[in-house]
């Protein structure tokens, strides 16, 4: 059982000091690697690792082809300003090959997990000689996985999987006692710019978790374009998280006076503190109409836009 550190009891500076010491003690005089996605969890872990290990921590951004537009270069640039070198690894072909023909949500997550940990990251770790991976697992990831709500890509030991045996390296999880609100507090104390520690959450399986059905390069590109629009138009709402979901079934629409079988985008926007429970943000109808208008104009093939109004539970924040 993992003991939760709540927001009320969290002393961010003390926590940082303890985790930096723990990382340094676990790695010893060796080297470690971490994968940076640009989300608040992986960003906080990156800074903890660099405080503990300095140049002995190698930070990589795995470009899996499933991220937001321009995200690898944007994240690497932000961390360069913080004095952290980030190496971008192009693994797009490997991830799309692994996802080919898969539509089941859990099977997609497993394909991404295996491709990342066993193949792409496993290869990088083997070539580097590092024996430790720093990872931004938080307590909500563990809770949802153990409860069977959805398998989070970064949870292993709680499922009886030994990373050392399965992948050949040990995993260090400095944030595993925290939930998202506490991670933001730690990120702020670590000196991360607000653009990083205040970013809306983004799923480990990235945009493949925003595509219902097979995550082909073409369908990922559709949801990537939709994501740009939704994030731009909802950025000022103060919501906890917002996203675009691409549905699988074709729907009937009309364009230029003719019938068009097109695609449907579902918009989700959530109010929440820690992602354990959430309620749909009560957006003004004018904002919903603006979203629908821009999505159908700017994203090729989209003819229908819906808005999710179910709470979590029984819904979840991500669609798949």
C-alpha cells in the first residue's frame, strides 16, 4: 500500500530534498535515464533527477508520432533554457507499426507500453549502459490501474511485473505518493515555468488515447489538428483539462449542398482538483458554437461536433 502525501501535509522543499537524496542513493555513482514528455509529472521528475545526478542523467524525448503539433521541439527548447539538454529520438515508425490493426483500447495501451519500454527505451538503455529509469508515475495512475478502470502505461510493480526482469533496468518513481495537485506544487518549487507545471494533463498513450478505434497516422493527424483548436479556444477557461476525441463511426453531414459521410469530434472539458472525480465545465453555448464552427471548417472531414456532459464517475476523463 502506497502512503499518500496530501496537499495539506506536503512540504514541497522538504519533499524535493528527500527525493533528490533518494535518487542519488539509488543510482550511486552510475547513470540514469528519463523520458520527458513535457507534462507536469515528467517535467518534475526531470528536474529532480538533474538536481540529484547532474550530467549523469540522460534526458530523452521519444517522438512517437502521437504528440501535439511541434511538441518535441517546444519541450526541448523550454528545458534548454533551464540548463537541461534533451535528446529527441525519432521512433514514429516503430510506434505506428505496433499500433497497426489494433482498435481495442487496452490492446493499444499495451502495444505502446511494450514498444516504449521493451523496444525503443530498452534499446536506448542498453546502449547507454544505464541501470535506472526515472519515471513520473503518480498515485492516481496506480489507483486506476489496480482498480481495473484503465491500465496506465507506467504501472508495473503493482501488477506483479518486475521491470528489472521484464526490461533489464530498475524504475525509480519519485512522485508515486502524490496526486496531480501536489505535483504542480512540487513543480513550482523546482522552478519550472508556469507553462510547464500549470499545463493541462496529457495521457501517457498521447493522442492514441484520443482516437476511438485504430490509431493510424491519418487519424492521429485529424485529432492533432482538432487538439490545437480545442486547446487554443479553451485555454482561458480555467478548466482542469480539455481535449478533442475522434470517434470511429462515420456520420452523415452536409457540405456545399451535398451529403457527406464525415467524422465526429467529441469535445471534453473538465473541472477537477486531482482527476479522481471530475465534472464537465459549464461552457457558454457561444463557446461551444465557436468550437463547432472552427472544428468543422478547419479539420478536413469533420462534419459533427459533440460535447460530453457526463461526470466522472461514471465517465472517465479520457475516452479510452
